[in-house]
């Protein structure tokens, strides 16, 4: 997956079909012909022009959530060890909340035995001030989840932390194609979902860093800091290229 990422645009999958590509940030400000140009390396200039025209805001409208279980090494401490049964991994679990470009809004590391729901609740609780300061008169933030999460459990737990949070966010499960839909399209086996591949691409970016292939850190705070450093390096690289 990582080898198919274009290092300049960070938005092109050479091995994925065109239908699996997410909507570029310049949508809504350009014509359909310009949108197609944004997805080619030669259209990077057009994408930069569209980004400069759009009004920047600190409030996102979409967050994509995913977790990744990583094995520990001998350097990791006992406090950071946990066994994830359904992933058969003894180590830690990284929780990511990324925007439509794949860059993280929030990051959090827990033991691998912590469920996806509990890890997401901890991550949102640590960053609850972001949602408390969000105005109510702007559209809700859509939090896109895979089918390993349970929106009912998340809603009940978050309302205990911040009762008005559901007036500012909403949970949505990503679409999962059925067998009948796959057969109608002439596909079988695993079929990628366009929106979900944004956060999966972010996981691939992390795996390109040798120090993040496994967990070498003794504490969970250090593991979270290493994830943040990885994405800081990537964002600085994008700024330098532009």
C-alpha cells in the first residue's frame, strides 16, 4: 500500500481504481475538468490554487477513525503491554482521527487489550475542549467509523463526559458492500471503500517509518509522541514542496 502512494501529492493510489479516490479539498470551488486535473501530478499547481481560494477554518466537517494494533519489542515496559485477541497482537493500539487529507486531528495510544470503543472515548475525552468550543450554528462534525465500533455505546459514554456533544457531532458507519452488490459489479472478495482508504493510507504512512513498525517505546505517552513526530515530518515535507 505504501509503495503506491505518490510522495508529491499524497493523494494518488496507482493501484486503486478511480472510484476509490476521496474527494479532493478543492471540490466545490472548481469545475469537473479541474477536479480531474487535481488528481494528476501535473495538476498539483491547480490544487494549490484552489486551496488558496478556499476559506480556511479550524472546524472540520469530517473525521475518519481507525485503530491499529502494533507488536511490542523487548524495550517496551510492562505498563504498555496488552493482548488483542481478535487481532492476535501483544503490544499497543494506536487510535487515529484524521481529516480528508489523511493528516491527524487527534492521536492516542493505549494497550492492545483496550477495545476500539474505549480507545476512541479516551481520545475524544482528552480533546473534549475542541468540541466544547465549537459553535452550534455550524454543521455537525461527521465521525466516520468502521463496523468495529458501536455508535450507541459511544453516544452514551460521551454524553456523560459532555452532555451537549451530540449537538455538535454525529456518528456514521462507513458503507459495507453486500455480496449482492459485489456480484452486480462483477467483484468478489475484499472491495475497498473510498472514504475508509483515507485513514488506511495514514496507517501506511506510519509504517514507512522504521521506528513505528513496532513499538519500541517504554511508555504510551512516548509512543503517542512518536506518531505525532511522524505526521509532523510529513506535513513539513508537503509545505516544503509547495
